[in-house]
C-alpha cells in the first residue's frame, strides 16, 4: 500500500511475492500493473482476500486503523510502517526484510544507503550553512520542522532548517515569522497538481523582494515526490537537496530535476 514499501521490496528482490498494490503506488514497473486495492487509509478488504494475500504492508495511519483491525481479524498480518524520519526508513527496511524472509538483503541495502548519506555529509564539511525554508503547504503555510526526514536532509546537505526550533515535524508557520528569519533558500513543494510549474522561479514569493532567497534567485518550485516521500531513495533525495543548497559542491539543478520522476 505504501510507495516507500514498494521500493524497499524491489531493492531486496521480493517483488515476486506481491499480488496487489495501493492506489498511490506507481513504481517499480515490475508491480505497477498489478490489481489496485484502494488507498492506504481505506484498503478494499474483499479484494485483498480475493487476491489471497497474507501480508499487508502499508503506512502507519490512524485513519486506517479500523480497516487494519478487520484484516487482522480475518487472519492477515498488517505491517504498518513509519518512514517519516531517517531512522524510521531504516527501521522499516529491516521490518520489511524480516517479514518476507530477506533480512540479509535488507541489511545490505541499509549499509549502502548509510554509506551514501555519510559521503554526502562529508562533502559539505566546513561550508557556510544557509537558512533553508522548506514549504509543504500554503494558505496557511506549513513547513518541515524538527523530527521530519526533511529536517535531517537539510542538515546533511549543508543547510540550517529555518524552522529548526518548531514544536512539531510539520508545523504551521506565520508569514511574519518567515519574513523575520530571512531564508537564503526556499524549497516550495506545496503545489502537487500535475501542471504545476517546476524549477527556479519565485512564484508567490516574488512579492517579498527583500528576502535573500528571492533576491538571489534561490526559490525552487519542486514536485513533492522528489523530496517529501521518504524511503530508500534517501541518498538521491539528499543529493538533490544538496544541489539546491550548495550547487557549488553538488552542481546546478535543472528544471527537469524538480518535476515528476
């Protein structure tokens, strides 16, 4: 049911065991044509049973609790993953590996991910750290705060999260507070519509010309799939974050890199 779980299954060579997928699972190609069984918070219980599934791998969500309890009462195991942090991704990878009998493969993938992330961190050692505003919602504005995988990505890629002292992983932030803190870089993933413009342009932020990010042309409109959905693509995502924060180290970013995958 969870896109992150689907990618994990591919990485550990277990896609052959999959009999159905959630509505929001688009990759990997090996399973994209399988029967759809609904959204993560409302799986089609009858369809799951028809497919002969004995394990449902999904996203941890209170909204899905009733459906999960029903499936468990019918004999299915429900594995609900929390991949909202770096640690959560590694814990989830381990749980998926254990659940499908591929624990060693999962540990091998985890080692590769950790090594790649450590390499990214070493590349920004000693550099100045710009203030980065990461926007996940507009009207009102919601941003990535401490405890989110995005906060960890910003730090690893050589930046400082503008909302580092917020009280939750995805807090609401007033425009007054944003303007006072003067972001050097703005990463805006708030528009998830298919035809949303992507790339380096100020968009709605252009009205605040005094902001360093606007003045210096460092406002990026990014498809949320590129950075918001955590999983085994953490190294790829963190390197992209590095290109937005430190292009002098990681290289400039093209508009195509910020659109849908």
